């Protein structure tokens, strides 16, 4: 809803300056939005019959990226910056790493993590999974892009369904996994 529509629908005076709006926005606690979103999602996922599934499974995809943030001192301190040899430190962009877990069939982001630049994608994915499991206990198939495959994540998901996209690199020699060693894990 646009602010103008909001003011009209509640018959309020819509004379709010840009600075007034920005000032109020700075007072807003972003963790509150995170918690409200989690509560909203818990209500939706409490009704599993209303959710779309593939053969009884939610399809949850995990992926991350680096994002550019406004270059403020506070952001530099919290998230860091990209260090490049060709650019002076004053001109370095402020960057952060973001990771989300997304319900592909129902089109909801179940969790999103924003961390320091170059934060571990695998650690973020692990936090995404933990937070998603607090929202839904339904059976899920976890889907990961390249770069996520690790024994830690496989061990975390050992009793669940998961798929890792692998790089298209074949081993130089014939490779036969030691099945007994894998079963021991």
C-alpha cells in the first residue's frame, strides 16, 4: 500500500516530509520485522493442507549472493567492504553477504541472513535451515547451488532429503567412493 493510499483510507493528513518519514524509519527496529515475518509464516505453515507440495514434500532452495549497501560509516563497521588494490579505501563499496531459504512452490522466503562481506555461505545456509525448521516441520527437499556441498551440511541433513548442484569437474583418475567410510558417518 502506498503512503498516500494509507492516509486517504484512514482520512489522515498526508503532509509528511521526506525527512520526517526517514527519521521515523530510522527509529524502527529491523529485528521486529524479522520476528513478525516469522510469526506470519508460522501461521501459514501451521495449515499444511493449504500448502503446495511435490509428492508430499516442500521444495526449499538455499542460495546467497553479495549485495552493495549504502556507503556509510555504520555499514562499513558492521558489514565490511571490498578491498581492491586499484581503488583507494575511501572509494570502496560497502558490501554484505546475503543468504535466503525459499519455498519454491509456495513462493515464500522462510529465512534471510545478512552478514559481513564474504561470510561463509555454508554457515549462512545452516542458519537458514535452522530458522526454516522453526517455521515448518513438514517434509522438505533442500536444494543447494554449487559451492554449498560439504560434509557438515550433509551431516546436518542426514535424515532429510537434499540435492547439491555440483561443479562439472570430473576427477583426473577413476574415482570410487569408499562406501564403508560414508556409512560410518
